[in-house]
C-alpha cells in the first residue's frame, strides 16, 4: 500500500511538471497586463489553451498555409488544487528592461531565505543548483521575524551571467541588487529588486532553500509560477 501511494505521488508530480513545462512558453507570449485583464482571479490552463487556439487561427489560418508549426495547448490539470488566485508583487523594480525589447519572464519559483543580513552565500548556493526555467526568489532579510533588513546587494552581474548559462529566467530580490548598468546584457534573465546598492554583501552563512518565503509581503511557495515584465510581477501555482 505504501509503495502504491509513493508511485501515485510520483506520477502526480510528473504530471504537474509536464503541465508547467507546457504552460510556460504560452505565458511568455502574453504579458502581465493581458493576464490580469483576462481573469481577475485565476490563471487556468483552459484559458491559456484558448489564447493559443485563437493565436494559431489568427496567424496561420485554419489550414496553416504559411507553413508555421502551430503551438500545442497544455493538458488539463488533474486537480482543482492546481489553481490559486493571481497575486501581484508590488514594490519590486525592473532592473533590465533592455530598452523596450525585454522578454516576458515566466518560470518556476526556486526560493531562498538568507539567515544573516547582507550575506549572499545562500544565493550562491542556490544558483549552483538552479535549473532551466527557474526564477530565484530571494528574501535577504533575516532574523526570526525577518526584521533585520539587508542594505547591501546580494546579487549582480556575475549572478546574471551564471543564471543565463543555466537557463534561469529571473531573479527577484526582497532587498538590493547591483551592477544595474550591465544587467541588460542578459535579456533572458529578468531582474527585479526592492532597492539597489553598489556595495556587495558577505559570504559567511548558508541560508535555507525551497521553503516558503515572503517577497514584498506575498508568500511564495517553491514551484509557484511567476510571470513578470515592465508592468509588474504576478504569481500563481
């Protein structure tokens, strides 16, 4: 019985991963304004599939005579637990809009909680394990009540270079980043932070990863889907 439950859980996890991998390319064709206007409460696979069908019909016609390969719509989720109200992350600024040619960030949250203010060893450690389509969500505040605020940068140009190499699509920092002049060199990695600082932090303390973290007052769970552009950032699961 235990083995059956483990097998069922593994199958459910694989199905969820497949659903996410299918929906991310569709979200990158949209933007946050479109998502918020389409439905004021939820992102659904069915809604994304409808958008894809309409775009295929508009661009390719019913017979796809222009030779383009039509996009595939995602499969339906296995459970209504897939849905979560669309939440807006207010208070983070975009640091690399690439002069209006920026890509839409759509990825899966990989969460990082720093344990000492101004220390970014946790970010380095998480980046070393990051995977394609991850969005690093960093809370650089610390203390039992997260009241010790970081004022020094916990990520910058070198982080973006490594993130781009790994296929990471975004970095969100509840705290400071730096090297803002150079971040546009990595248009595939959208960077957002609450503040900026030219000073870098220290690398003395490992933090915690893949736990719920707060970013500008919103709790982010590992695996949440995050979409961001110059208008803002929204999160759902």
